[in-house]
């Protein structure tokens, strides 16, 4: 691998939990050569309008600042993604959802599901970049159960546009070497190690835009737990909508 590509890859520190498993730590490892920490370097790349690769709690993703239309366009170009397919947004905390979405469910429902491996589809607010998914009034919202990702979103102070780190129509990725073909087009690759269960199913995607109803768009990796929360909160499945 050429040195220019190697310099794009920065590693998160790994810390061991009580069971001896490795998890991505909140404190980032310093980048090679004594430069800025991983968090700072990632933030700088995003603020420069670049697309970066990041670990989440489910898969590796490609991210950029959602409020920058040029960066959003670059994500589509890098993936070869159909322009009619939406991108999700990634936020750092539940309170941020109310800023960028019109929420029609109780706050405690959000706090039971988020952070976690779930994408909630809600009506977008006027504050969200109109060039992000201009063909739909809805947007998928993620708050990954991943300390680095949440800390990064909080440092940005605005949403990240987020999609899987792969060429469209190719398989999902759970390690950085699996999308190495994309590295030349990226500003930075954050290596958080292999993703947990490596199921490659991605997040469970649920539409909550209709009051009192839910609709499963993608079963993902947390379907039963997510549906259990929704039904316990009194929501009914809406299978009639397309």
C-alpha cells in the first residue's frame, strides 16, 4: 500500500471491557507523527468538506457534514449511489433530534431506542439542508451506540450525513480493509477495528412519521427489541403504506 494511503488511516484506541472484549474508547489515539488526536483530525476533515469513513455500532459508514451540499454530492459520487436513494443523518444526542426533525412520538420512546442500532425515519425540519434528500419530506436518524461517533457529532454541532462504507450494490463492510478501494476518494479513514458481531445486517430502520403507527422498512440487526419497545409504548404496525 502506498504511503499516501497509509497516512489517511488513523486508529482509535481499543480498551477492554470486563469480559475481555475490545471496544472503541472515548479517548482517541494520537495520529502518527505526534499530530492532532483522531477526533480533532476527523473534525478538521469534515469541516474541510471531505468525506470520511467511520466505525459505527453496526457497520462502517461514510460521513460528511449534512449541511454542506458539496460534501453530500461527493458521497453519492464516491459510492456510485442512485441520487434518488436517501442518506441518513447521524446525531450526538436525543435532544438534537428535535432540532432537525418534527417528532411525533414521546421523548421517552426515543430515549429507549437511542443510542442504538436503529434508524428512525421522521419528518425533517426546515433547519436540515434542503439539498439533502430533496425528494422526500422524511429523513432517517441515527445515534449510534458508539462513543467516538457520538462525541464527534457533538463536536461538529450539526448532523453528519451517513451511509454505509461500500460501493452501491456491494456488500456491507465491518473492517476498513474491506472498502480499501474507496480510500483514495476519502479525506480520512478512522479504523476502530472489526465491528462487534459482524452480522452485516445494518441498523433496523423504522418509519415513525405517522402518529401512533410504526412501519418496518428494514429488519436489520435489532428488529425484535425495537418492535418490543414500539408496541409497549402503544404504537401499532402500519403495514398498509408503501
